[in-house]
C-alpha cells in the first residue's frame, strides 16, 4: 500500500471516531483500506474507538438485554420485611436478571443499600425509579393504591408487568380488579398449593413458623412468672402450663418453643393427624371428638370450619383445661374466612389473674373474644390478651430471608435459562397462584370462567 493511501485510510478512521454518524455507508462496514491500515499507522486509541463503534452498532439502541426486576420499600403499616435479601439478589442476578432496589428497602430488616449493591443490585433513590419499566416486581404486601397512601405504587407498574407478593386476593377482591385493569400478571404467594414440589415456595409455612416462635416469646415476656420449673434453696417454682390451640405450622413451632423454655405444654386441633405431631414434640393432646376429627382436614391440608355442636363441646372441654392453664396461644385461621372464635369472654373469665393469651389470628377477626389488633388488652379479672399484628414482621431479618428464598424458588418456575419469562399455564402451581392475565381475572377461586376486565390506558407517573 502506498504512503498516500495509508494517510487517506487513517484520516477516514479519525473522522469517523469524531463524527460516527457523518458517513452514509453502513457503520458496520469499514473500507478495506482502513482495515488494512489500522495495525500499521493508526494510534491504538483510535483502534479501540472503531471497535467499540462497530460492536455497539450491532445492538439496537433503546433495547434492554436483561429483564428488569424491582424491589421497593414496603409502605404499609407494621411492615418491616423486604422481598429480597442480598443472598437472593446474587442468585437472581445469576439467573440473568437486572436487579433494581429502592434505597432503604431493606433497612428495617437489617439489609443495607451497600449489601444489596455488593450483591449485584442497582440501588435507586425512590420507588418510581425502581418500578418504572420493571418487568417483574417483588413485594411483601400488596401495592399501595392512590386512595391508600403517599404514592400509588400500582400506577407505577407498566402494562404486562409481573407482580408477585402476598396479595390477599380473597380479602381484597377490588385490588385484583385493579391488577386486571392495569394489564398486570399478578401472582399471590399465599395461594401456593401444599404439594411436595412447592415446599420451597410455601410462604405461609415459612412465615407462620416464625410467628409461632415469636408468639411463645411474647407470652413469656408478658407472663409475670418463669416458664421452667426451678428448684432453689428458697423453694420450688412450678413450671408454667401452656395450651396451644391450633397445631398447624405456627402452633407446632409455638409448642416446640414453649417446651424449650421449660413449660408444660398441651395442645388441641380439630384434625386427627395433629395428635401424632403434637405428641412427637413432647406435648399432650386434648382430643374433642376423634370421629369428627378424621374428616376435619381439607385436601389442601387446612382445618375445616367445624359444626356448632362440635364448637360447643370444644368450648366445654377447653374451659375445664383453662382453669389450670397459665398461657394460651391461639393460631386457628381459615383461608378466606373470618377466624373462628375459640375463647369467649366467659371462658377467659375462668383463667387466673396474671394469665396470658396470645391471639395470632387477631387481624382476621381474632380467636379470642375481646382481643384488639395491635393492643395488649387487660380483662377485668387480670388476664392479658396480646394482639400483635403482622407477627412475622417483628422478626424482620429472618422473615425476609425466608420470604426471599420462597420468591427465588418461585422465580425459578417462571424464568427460563436465558433469563426470560416462560410461564407454563398448565403448571398446577401457576394455576393456583396466578390471579390475572391479559386483562382478565383467571384464578378459579375468584372467577370461573375467566372474567375479562377493561384494561386501562397507560398513564404517566409524572
């Protein structure tokens, strides 16, 4: 190649690096003279610029290569949990997702912005920055709407976004309508079926386990005596007697924790299968009606609501036990229904002064007559009724860790190896949890056949 031709090739490269849009030829094609001239006469920095321009031109502008997953700070009252942990962020990033976390989202759970950033998340200053253009949104509780709080979180979600969280669809059907109108695909994690394949996604179990533990700790804190038997030179302190009503996940953990604290524990449940589980933890089981108990469990593993006659006999037997009980922990819940009343005011009146009752069902109406949400009520006969709300959130760090792992497992069900959405409509877990799709309410618990809802036109959040 002559010296003149080499100089012309070098000039072409220099001009392109300063003004890449000036040439009419395709930016992906470089003249033969220029490609031959690069190694001999062009400065190395010019070679880097040309290579970068050629690489960038192969990718369409404005297109994000990874799906954006957003985690925001929970804004509902009494909520300290967060939908991701630094560990889950690292694993989600490995799935090929772009993770965006609102600043301060994990503060109440002990997860700093720096920890999220170190795990691979982009930390943004506000919820709008996180939610804007997000393909997937992870929440603990359902999004705030315009008439509820400081900002309309739902309005910030784009059409076709995937929303995953504890959405309480049976208690808040109007919200489900809103998801459908917004064109959002919503999944309610509390509807995950209790099957072997879904155990790692079972949010209710992971959170109830912590609630049962915390219930026993709260009872011990309010009880004005020790739980274990103590023999001292000054005398013997009798062990506290604890009765747990409802031997599901929360109840079994309450039994185990109370036993570790040294209490003498008994329990009751309408399901016959609970007897063996209770006794395996070293507690005694109070059976009301063995024949009725055999049919008291649903196919999903939950307790059925019992007949009025059963409830009357249960109250008689429990009243007798209450006269020698110091602490009662009530855990009975029926999905989508008000909590059953297990202890009436008359039954509470049979307990000795200084006794303590923990009502874990207070947010669903309560198992105890006279309990009030977010209060500790003292009855006329000196019995304390504890009504803490959102008990798992009172152990926010562990509750968030477990919840984040539940969501991570669920994401593995709907995201393929390339990091793209792959929702199998025939999967039984998808069928059970998906509430809305393409503007319709499609969950069998809420609408059958699928009920279309008019999708609202996108509205700017600004």
